[in-house]
C-alpha cells in the first residue's frame, strides 16, 4: 500500500535525523488531549515523533495505569492530522500486538521492563518477524549488563533498528534529580554500541521542569543523538508525571535555546589546534604512567621492607593520611573529591597488589 510505504520511509528518515526529537504526554488521557498536543507539537516544526504512554507501569497501586488500547486510535488520528509518527511503551506480548495493530511506528521498552529478562524476552518474542524500530530505556538500577542483554534479546528477535534511551537511574539519598543521570553509564553504553542511536530523556531524570534545560544541554554537549521530552497541553493537570511536563510552546522555546553541537566540523584550523592539544594530553598521560610505574616500584620496595620486619601490608591510618593530603592538594588544583577518591582507590589497590606479589615471592 502506497501510504503505508510512505509512512515507513518517513519513520526511517526521522529515526536517522539528528537531533531526533520525540515529545508528547507521559500518558494519553483523552482523544482531545492527544490531538491537541500533537497539533501544537507539530506547529513547533521541531518535533519528529509523538510519544504517549498507553499502558503505564506505576509504582503505586491506584495511580492512573494508562488508558489502554482504547487510546491507540487517537494516535492514529493524530498521525493522520499532523504527520507525526507515534511512539508507545510496550511491556507485554499483547501490548506489542495491539500497538502494531493500530500502526504505532516506534515501540519502546520502559525502564521497569528492561530490568526483567522475562518481560524483555516476551516483548522480543512478539517482535519476531516484525519490522519496527525499538528504543530500549536503561534499567531502573545502574546495571549496564541488564541494558546490554535487553538489547541483545531484541536484536536476536530480528529487529534491525534499535536505539537507546538514557532516563537516569534510581539511587538512594537525596539528589536534585528524580533519577540520577550517572552519565558515565550512558557514555559506556555508547562506547559499547557506537553506531546505535542514543537519546536522552531529561523528563524522567529531572522529575521537575525547572532543571530540564540543564540536563538536555548536557546530553547534547555529550553528543547524544536526540531528546525525548514529555509535554502536555496543561502540565499541572496531567494524570501522571505532572511536575516534569512542559507545554508544547515551552518545549519549542527550550529547543530554541539549546546550543546544538556537532561531533566534528570540516575546518583545518580547528583540527590542527585540537590535534596539538591532544598531543599535549598524550604527553601528559605518558608522564603520568611513568610516574605511576615508579610509584608502584616504590610500593614494592616498601613491601619488601614490611615483609622483612614482619608487619602487615595495610595500615589504615596511613591510608587515611594519604587521602586527607590528596583532598587538600586536589582542592587547590580543581580536582573533585569524587575523582580523588576513585583515583586513589585504584592506586591503592594496585599498590596492595604489588606489595602482595612481594609478600608471596
Ligand atoms: C515514561 O516514559 O513515561 C516512563 C514510564 O518512563 P520510564 O520507563 O523511563 O520510567
Ligand atoms: Mn512519564
């Protein structure tokens, strides 16, 4: 069918567009709300796909659990009126079938589903033989293996277009975020899957609209391929995630304010300058490795001395002293306590291993 082919092409084109912008309500609530959101989003000229939660995995019983399959024709209608392809979260085989039956264009696996290999497998089985792009959100807990095996399960079912959504990780303790971004995990996932689409979901990271811009900008600075941001025609009245949603017009402003960066530019001067500074970095890295090698040699010497005098490898007091010194010195050099702790943990472990070798030789 002509129209269906055209739609598939549009979806692929948009999937490959950078930055890829997906927006829409946390939940589809009413037909009017879906259509009005889609229309106002399409009017911005900056949004590529319409998202809407149809089935909502909620933490608390009694919360709104989604409108269900009855909302799927609303997305079809929104697409007819605005041309925006639709993206919906699926968590079961039946949801996959229903979504596909109503021509949902992109499916995504939510954070609560990625943690559960049974559910991911059920979704993957329902996807066998189907040609539809699938986005996989990071699992709620900071576990890259779970994210990776979810990707593997979906890939094994034959899905060719797979993308990743970074939506932050739940963590104990008060942070300013609803879900801590833990950017290093998203960066590592990108390193493992360099050609895979990676988009950021600032809405679920922030949980509040006042800091969305900062997170979105940070994602773009880190070369993410796009953003998924929740929007609602009347955010405060949203049936779910009210405090993090923005109006389509506010989204338009935000997208206008973000400084869009490229991974590269074709300027010789820029490349020459960058290359020069990178050489300097390499030189410093070499020197640091030399120093670390010398430090470990010294640790071995100390190990021999401790062994000869029959004392333990570890002296906790000394270790605290090293850290205290490093914090003081590091502060002056602009190094964070987090970095110093991680660095010295690694150095300390390596040092103990070297001394261990001496003790057992
Ligand atoms: C959502 O996108 O509305 C959602 C439930 O997200 P997550 O799976 O990231 O919690
Ligand atoms: Mn939500």
